[in-house]
C-alpha cells in the first residue's frame, strides 16, 4: 500500500501512537527506548519504520514519560514538534529548531490535516525543578477520520463538547504502575469519557508498556488487564462504540 493510501493507527506503547491519515504521519508523545528514569519498558518492539518520514510530533505535556528528550533526538532536531504553551523554551534549549506551541482551542495544520489542541486535566509540571506548561489533548482532523488523542487527562465534563467531532478516540486507560495518581483515567472513567464523546471506534492506550523496576515481578495485572476491563465497561455504558484492543506494537487499519 502506498503511503498516501494508508489510514492506520499503530499503538507503539504507553502514550506513543502513530497516526497515519490523508498521507500524513503524526507521532504522539514518543517514548522510543527501554528505560526512562526509574521505569522500564516491556520487551515490546520499537521498529525503525515507525520513526521515519514523520510530518509532525504531538506532545501532550512535560512529564518524563510523555516528553522524552532522548526519544525526540532519535527523530531529529528539525522534526516538527507541536507542544503546549510553555514547552517551547525547554525544547529549544535542547536544540530542537521546529517547535510550535498551542493553547487549548488553538489550531494548526499538518499538510491537509487540521490539528486542534484540546483541554486536558492533569499536572503540567516537569518535576522536581523543571518548567510548567499547559496539558493538552489533540484532535487530528483528517478528511475521513478524526482522531482524538487526549494525552494524560482525568475525566472532565467538557469532554461532552467533543461529541460528534471525532471518529476514533485513543483512550488512556491506565498508567505505568499498579496504582494511579491524580489526573489519570482508569478503565471505568475512560468508559465514561467515551460515552460522553461518542466515537465510532475506541482504542485503549497508556497501558501495558512501562513499569517501575521489579514491580512487575510482584504483580503483572496492571500490565495486562486495563484494556479488557475498559471493554467490559464499554459494553455496559456505550455498546454502540467499537472497541479495538491493540497490544503494544500492533496496528489497526481504519
């Protein structure tokens, strides 16, 4: 299949998703290595082809598991980065030359595809002493498929305003440990959000990839169960939405 014919979602792992629509390749929150601070990555693939010929990278917020500087360097310092207001200084300080900052509600374009920044409810600080920026989600508005990437966010009532505006929702259903901190959705809250948004297709993300050192030897349920629990809640709360569960490294053609 030619690149400009492909319409595909690839779940690379955690919040890293390759969106291919209308001949455009957009990567979200790239984490393309096997160690970040105290976190390890399960031995899921990180294929070179996912990192090539990118038209833009979307960054949702400044946390280390979403804005990973070594992963961004792999993509090249001239790669176009679309990031929240407040992230630009950090990125330019590290040599990235093609940075565009957005506020929630603002819009840009990548080729023929519109990209709209949306609200997210999360802590935007890059701790312990780093900068603070907004937290964003994004709607990638292609001709046939409009894809919602919420970033890291908790459930919030304004999600109802997205109803009718997206066809595919990439729903975060967990995190990187056996428990969740504030500003995240679990499978139940992700299903509530999906009911508000009403996409045709929901793909659970932000699960099954990263874990703290040695924790996975004590319990592995948090690496396996969240998307299936999400699916169970969706059958009760939004049965009209098709749920597609992708393991890290798998893709789904639209």
